[in-house]
């Protein structure tokens, strides 16, 4: 079994431009390249997990999303990186599907398709729905705090292992997490914040 970094697309991997499918407006967030190179060296695959309700709204098509996937894949290849999977949900919240985050369906499907060990993998996202999806799938999770989350409500599923302010912090935390004994990870450090326990 292999391990993966599951990454939310908009606001985490690339800037969050509402319903954008124009490849010319797509670029990687600051620090993504170096962080992913570091994580790939540790044996992680790169897999995108994204909600794309614009398809259900009729704002764009699956063909448009394929072009987005191709552009992101090209950007990663320029950095010597490979995109192993691109999974998206085309539904609206009202559809009550199993693939839309915060449900874990897309992550579980990716794990089956790519033979991923979920317990050894991480979900990285900029809102708590990403965190819940990762936790419910059985991953570890990190919230990238870039201002996109506005409802700070924690419970058992909506509890990231840590909150980071940058991709540099994310890569450093995951590396420490694989090297340092469990009991030492509970101590606060200069490069990450521990989240208060849910109640």
C-alpha cells in the first residue's frame, strides 16, 4: 500500500477564483512546489480532491474541468512532480451525494483506485469541510489557515491534527510527524499550532 497527500484544489493548491475554469488564470499557491517536492521524496503521491458544483449549476462542463486538471498536471510536471489522481464531485449540496466533501466518498474511491493506505495519508485543505472529509475517511488532516474558513466550529470530525499558515509549515509538520514519537508531537512548536480539544 502507498500513501498520499490528498489536496483540496481551490484555495489550497491554487488560488480560489470562484468557478474559474480558465487555464490561463491557474497557478500554484506560494510554497506548494517546494513543499510537494519534499513530501514526494518521503513517498507520498499527490491526489486532488475537489467539490465542483459549478457543473451542476451549468456554469461549466466536465470538459472544462479536464482542461483544469491538465493545466495543474502541467504545472506540477514543470516542478518535477506527478499528479497521481484528480477526483471531483459535480453535485450540489442538496443532492446529498456521498462524494461531496465533507463526506469522505471521493477520498475512499481514490484510495481504492490507487491502493492508498489512508491511515498513513494526509488531507490538506483550507476549510473545515476538507478536514471532516479527511477525518471521516481515516486520514490525518491539516488545515491551511489562509483566511478562507470563517466558521470555526470544532467537533470530533472537524478537528485537524494541526493548523498551518503556509505550505512550508505543512511539509515540515508532516516530516516531523513521521520522525518524532507520538508523545512529543503534543508539544507546541514554533512552526505549528495545536487545536484546542473539541467538547
